[in-house]
């Protein structure tokens, strides 16, 4: 279902990190379909080919860049190139991330640091580079950061990602206030479990595990990546012009829990779904 106008982002210049696969690809497609000029960026150029081919076939304005978000100079270089070639940068979606399951007592320092560098430091480096362009623009710009509900609930087995996402949540609120005078809005989207290439194999590798996770979601199902992308588009759009420092959870109530009633009477919950 399309809520926003088909041309709501006409002429807007957008950068989506991790935009060649999974959720990032869905976000890039959704922006391009609504008129945005979309740049995707990731470390592996092999991930760019699919979106660029799709963009050429559809007549979208698109480009791709190799970017290691852990490198501040690389973030500055990619954003500056967009500004020079396309005239401005209106939207940054910080989607690039890294995660794996590991008990905290078995988590090596290298694994901890790898996730922090990508999912926390990388978000700051890209946001800073983008904001340096946006602050000089009459209409400022928008930044949407992809986090997770466990940024505020916590979650065993992924303490490295929890720490990174919680840091991004706090960072987003701080930057929303600091950059408001420049007309730069900073918000977060927090997806719950959703199906995405790569992530599914790591986080719920078997049908049994997937079913167990789905059973914890009050809505009873995983989100569709397209639904998550729609939330990103809303926060990036003029419809959210007065929204900054906010987080939109797209998790079917997962972060709220099923509640005591659901635990006591699962049959009643099932009857409501039926």
C-alpha cells in the first residue's frame, strides 16, 4: 500500500549505506520509485550491480560508491562527491550494520570492536559528513538511522549490537537538538524481526528457531522489509517535517511483549487472530 505521493521525493538526493542488499536495497528502491536520486554505498562493489541494473531499467537516477563506514575520510569523500555531482544531499539513511550472536562471556574484544566501529562509529562519521553539506542548504536535510528495539530493552547474546544501537539512539536525540538550527532532522526506525538475506541465516537459521521468534511477536508475524522501508520514507518525507529525535518501532509489538494475558491464555490470543 502506498501512503505517500508517488513523487514525494522528486529531485531529492539520498544516500543509503548498506544499500545494495537486504533492507537497504528495499529502502533504496522505495526512494527511487518516489522520485529520489539514490546513491547506495557499501564495502563490496559486487553488492551494487543489482540496484544499478534495476535503476537503469526503470529510468531512476542512481549511483553507487565503495564505502567503509569505519573510515571518517571515506564518509567525507562519498558525501562530498554527491554534493559536487548532484548539487546537494537531502537525505542520509544509515543502514550499514554488522551483527552476530555470541554470549557476552565468549565475545572476543575484536568482535565487540568490529560491531561498535560499524554500527556506532560509522553512523556518526556518515552523519557528520552529511550534515556538513546539509547545514549549508536552505532546506537542511534529514537523517534516518536504522536501530533495533533492543536499543532500549536489551537482549542477551548480542550485547555488542545492543550497545551500538543504544548509542545510536542517544546520539540521534543529541544530534536532533544540536542540528535543529540547521533544519536537519534526525530520527530512528527500529525494526523488529524481519526477513532479510544474510540476517535470517545468522539470527534464525532453522524453521524451528524462526517459529520460536515469531511466537514472541504479539502480531504473530515477522515484518516485511517493505513495511520497514515505508517507515523510513515517512520520517524522511515532508509529512514528518516537525518530527525529530523520534524513534518509530516497526516490530508488531515485539518490544512491548505479549503481556501477562497472552502468557496465561494463548488460546484466546489465537482465537483473536483467527
